[in-house]
């Protein structure tokens, strides 16, 4: 059984993620991770990637590196929409497309959600936003027990077609019940 873990990013894991996800034109992950923003940037060398705002974000407390058998494959993140009202959203990217559809993302999110609820007092809700052009992410959210809380219709325009913004959420008590099963 392959072991999925979340770790702080290191220079070595940053280098792996750069090679998988930021060293080529149009990597596969960009077709699903909010491609309508069209903000992907290729870095021709690791040094420029390491100095980028992307690397700084990956190295922050808001992110963890997803590893499978100690091999970096992606990242999970958290973002305070409003810290005062305790509104938090999470995200995930698997840069290594050979690891898609293998349950790695689901397992990584389970670990991440457990960590967030255990380490963040008085947090009652975790949100996850995706788009209707990413059915795999919608499936993972529902598989983890997230409820669809909103569907904002036709607000993501990409490649000549409109898509919906899909908002999911799970409450602390709901997560406890999911973890019991």
C-alpha cells in the first residue's frame, strides 16, 4: 500500500513540484485548476521558480506538500476568506497526472481536513470551491461528505463555454460522523 503524507515543503520537494508542474508549457493540471484565470507561469529554471510568489506560498503555513511514498506529487492549501468570522476554504492540486484517480487526493484531503479541525479551535465549517468543468473534484468533495452549498451558474467562461462555480462545505460535526464510518 502506498503511503500518502502531508509535509512542509522543502527545497527538494519544491524542485520536484517545479519539474512536475511548472517547468513545461500547459501542464495537464492547469486544465482543471481554474483554467479560466489563465494565470499559469512556466519557469525555465528552478532558481527562478524558487524565488517566485508561488514558491513562497507553497513554503508558507497555508500549504503542505502531498507525498506518496515520500515522493512529492502535489499540494493542499488553506485560505482564510475571513479570519474574523472563521470562514476558511481549502484547495488541492495534484501536479503529477499519473497520480490522478488513484485516491491520493481524497486521502490527502482527509489528512488535511483532520489537521485543520484538530488545530483550529472554534472552526465549524470548511469550504471547498471548484467549477463544473472539474467533475473529479466535485466527486471527491461529495465522497468526503461535503454538501453542495451553492452553484453559481455560468460565471466561469473558458474555451468558448460557460461553467458553474461549485461551492461545497462540511461542518465539524458532519466531519466527525464521516470519520466514524
